[in-house]
């Protein structure tokens, strides 16, 4: 069943139907593997989606959205302030944008360097002294040269140092595995991410709880491999409008 069709404005009612459908899909997998339904949550990957679409989903009760580009995101955050949305940054962060990201977002899923970690922590301590920024380390699980994320080599050091930064609360890992057409290869990537999460050196155990992987094409597989946060764009909002 595909929920991905129209390009025209979506109503809050349609948005609610889609949210329920996604939740049903997720529940069927958590039932199957014996997890309680609230173990797994999703963020709407809303990049390139118009404000009207995201507003309809906000009215329909979506809880979290993720954005990739700061400028685009700031407008959406400002316009959608009346809704109680939890905003995640899920795009690559240039260090000169770190301050604004730390001030405006609740989560950063794309922490990929020590330099960035320190900048985010410093800025967050100023803007939210008692509310650390939730962060996931982005891991480059398939060692793709053009892709963001830390390699297995730098991962341990980043976990150890970022854990101690007071403006950051290190929550886990995030990955965008290579979209292998062959599902068994994708599963192998997901399993490596889960292993990196499990084998992290000395994180703060009470906060180390998040494995963010899986997108529209493969989120149910990702959940079976241990994901408890999936990032859904197309399957939820419909195709991204071309500019
Ligand atoms: C766009 C995007 C997604 C969602 O992609 P879909 O395939 O449309 O679900 C998830 N994660 C990140 C980091 C993205 O940039």
C-alpha cells in the first residue's frame, strides 16, 4: 500500500491518516519482535516540504521533525512555534552554523567531529544552561569517502570526549547506510551500527539509548535490526517537491 501520491496541499485529516498508517506499520514490527510499541519512534524528515504540509502534520499530532538545512529550518521553526514540535537537526553542520543549531534545536543527529561537539556544547551552555543538547554521533558505517560521519577509528574518541561535554547529552548513534539494493547487505550495515552502539566506550548509560537508522525504504528492516528512531520523509509527507 502506498501513501505517496499527490503534490497538492494535504489536510490535517489526511495527515492524521498517514501518521496512523505509519504507526500501524511500526507496531506490526514491534509486536513481531516483542517490543512495547513506545520503544520505537519516528521523526518526520521534512526537508524541502512546504510549511503548509508540515503544519498539517503538526495539527495532526506529529511529535518530531528533522531538518537538514539551517536557513530553511529556521523559517519553519519560527512559523511553527505554536505547535509543540521537537526539532532534530539531521543534515551536515558546518562549524560556523553550530551556534544557531545549538540554540534552536532539541536534537542533533549528525555529530561528526570533536570540533563540532565543542562548539555545540559551548553555544548550548549559553542559550540553555540547564538543558543539554541531545546528540547522536553520525557513523559512516559503510566507509563511504563522500559521506559525512565518523569512521570506526575516530568513533571511540568522540564518544569518550563528547560524553564529558556539559552542553551535550550524548544519546547514541545515527547512520545513513549505503542504499544497497540487496537487503542482506543493508542488514549487515544496520547490524554494524547496532554493534557500534553496543560497544561504545563509557557513555553515560542513563542517556545512551538511541539508535537512529532507517528511512522510507527500509525503516521496518532497520527496526528489526535494533533501530528505535527512524527518519521518515517520502513515506510520510509524500514526494519532496522539486524546486
Ligand atoms: C531526507 C532524509 C531522510 C528521509 O528520507 P526518505 O527516504 O524520504 O524517507 C532521512 N534521513 C536523512 C538524514 C535525510 O536527509
